C-alpha cells in the first residue's frame, strides 16, 4: 500500500530542456542599461572634446584677447612712438616659443618693462591690462638734468648719467637745462654716458648758481674733454672759464666775481680765458 496518496504506477516522462528556448526576463533589461550607458559615455567624450577645442580656439586663435588698444602716458611724442614700436616688436614674438604675445593673456609685461629700462632708464614703469584687449602703460621719467651733445646728436640726460631721449637741435633755444658738449674720448654706450656722472652733476649745480653769482654773464655751453677734474664754461662772446670739478663751486664763483667786479670790470667779456683751477691763483688772458 503506498505511503502517500494514490500511485498509478506509471512513470513520468523526462522533460528535455535542451530543445526549449529559455530566456531570463532580466537579461534584456541589463543589455539595454549597458547599451544606454555606452551611448551616454560616448556623448560625454564627444562633448568634452568639443569643449576643449572651443577653449583652445577661444584662447589661442580667436581675436577676442588680441591687443587692439595701447595707452601710454608720461612721455613726449617722440618717446611715445619709440615705446609703441617696441610693443609692436614684442607682439610679433612668442612667449615660451608657443604663446602669441599679441594676445593679452600671454603678453610678457616683465620682459617689456626690462626692455624699456635698458633703453630709457625710466624712474618707474607701470603696465596694466584692461580686459579683454587693451594695454595701459604709465611711465614716470627721472628728473632731467641737462642736454648732452656728442657730434651732431643731442640728448636729454638725467643725473645718473643716462641719455633719456634724443632731441632736435632746433628745440635748444631758450632751454632751461645746461648744454654739455662731450669732446672727450669717452663716448655714449647705448644710452649710458661713459663720462663720470660727477662732471654732469657739477655742471648742473654750476648752471643753477652762476646767474646769481655772475649777473650779466651768460652761458653758452659746458665742455668736457680729456683733462682730468676739469669743466669748461663757454660764454656767447667766446670767453672760456675753466673750473676744477673737485674744488668748491661757491669758492670758485666768488673768486670769479671778485676778478670781474674789482679788476676786469667792463673788459671781462673781452677776455679769452680765465682759469680757476688753482685755488686763489687766477690765470686769465
């Protein structure tokens, strides 16, 4: 007698699963998820590449950052033109070989400042960007000390012995600065005067004091040559007065005034030479 229920005695036929097509209902869903993720990833990569291309174009190729306006203050017309030419020259070069300097993003301000200082020796240079495409340059020049003449060239100079800028000889009339002609063997090296600056400072100080000490006597120019510790003053009448640059200016001017007022008087300007280099001993002819 069977232990559990009715038993007919017939055997159940085995089922062959090999011929059946069984499908996992979750499999297709997973395939769709993977497929969608792949498309999304490709779109992200394409979008990233496009963004990078746009950034490179916008920074390096587009004219949005190109320098279109240059403002310069603190210099005269001649120096303004020179400074603009130097800017143009640098704009045609590249920063670190790759980056174009006509692009405000890559214009090397420090390099340009060094270029200006080497050529002009300004007291201060300020270079600022005005985004997206303008340069603003403010220049403060050193106080001018005099006018330096070598051959047919004339330059404004400062007390440190630098030629600040070349000037037209026609602009020398009624100038408030002393004119110094260099006849020595030491010539300009770039914008640096090879003569010791102490000669220039002596001439500037003498020029400031001469009119008060010697009223009625005008200065045409000062002359520096190869004579040591010597500065020569020329008057429009052709009188040459020789000073010792190592001696006290006030003392030498006092001796000159005594000679003029007490001895030579009206014939003072008719003299050819007065030599003040030997203390209280004055030689004249």
